C-alpha cells in the first residue's frame, strides 16, 4: 500500500515567522492530498487540500505545493499566530482506495 | 447540525471485556469510517462503510467489528479487549463516494485504555 512520511515531527517558530511541513508518498497513483489540523482533544479538521492536476493552492495564510515527479507535497503557513499551534497531518489518497496519513507534526508558535 | 458525534469520550476497559463505541452523523453522509490513532502515529483505518448494510475492512480490522443498519449510525465493537487496542478512536464521514473525494468530517474521538 501507500506509505506517507512526514517531517519534521516537531516544529517551533516565532510568531510572525513561516512554518513549512513536508510529506512524501510512495505510490504515484495517489491523486488527492489533504492537510488536517488537530487541536488538543479534538478530531482532525481539513484546512487545505490539493489534487494531482494542480501544483499549488493557497488559502489566505496557508498554501500547499505538490511535486508529482518527486512525490512530495508541503504545507506552508505564513505569518504564524499562536492559534496555529496544533498537530498537522498530511494524507494521500488513491482513487477507489483509502486515505493514508502521515505521522503528524506538532507545531508550536512562540508569542 | 451536530456533525459527527462519538460516545463515550473516555473509557477504561479490563482485558477481555467488550464494548461498543458509538458514532452518529446528522449530515446524511454515505461514507463513514473508523480510525485509530496511536501516540506519535498517523491515523489507521479500521473499517469503513459505503452505505447502510455495507461495510468493509480497512488496514487494521483485527479485533473489531462494525455494523451499519442506518445511514446515521456506525458503531464499532471491540470483543475481548487487549492492551494493544489502547488508542484514540476517531469516526469520520464524507458525503461523496469514491472516486469523488470530499472533505472528511471527524468526530471528537474516544480515548480508550485497556488494562
């Protein structure tokens, strides 16, 4: 099956700086890549996603880039705020299959 | 809409006991899923359902059973609980069927400890 690796496992940034989280996947058939934010004691919540026919997608301070050739995709958060502190998960999806999740990145934004 | 709700929030079981984790969604979603999340790991799919009366195994189904008698409810049954089943369990749902991917809505989770 698909294998998704996520780095780093922990990330600390100063408020206002940017944060970047990277994921790699193994199966070139993966065609949908969502990113989830999980706050303490809550379920994951979709924050942005990208499909394999798109190279980049942006939503305010959050952006995702996809490099199909290298099989990796990244989450970019600009102008970080303390409320961005959470665990972030990437996932890869193959049509007709299931979602495969990364192991998560714990982001801490230091005021 | 309440979205996806799960009960209980926390539970401690003794080895060999059984229990049912409840999941309900009020969004009329066709697809429902059960995941487990172990510390420092991503979510692993246990079972999923594409509609009432239809269920299928995910990546880690051993030790679990599910049923889907209605669109709204998707309970997960643990028989003969084992310490390896200590985890946080998440239920999720989506409105669209594969291959039309859609947002997965997650419940708040059930934290289960087996001692």
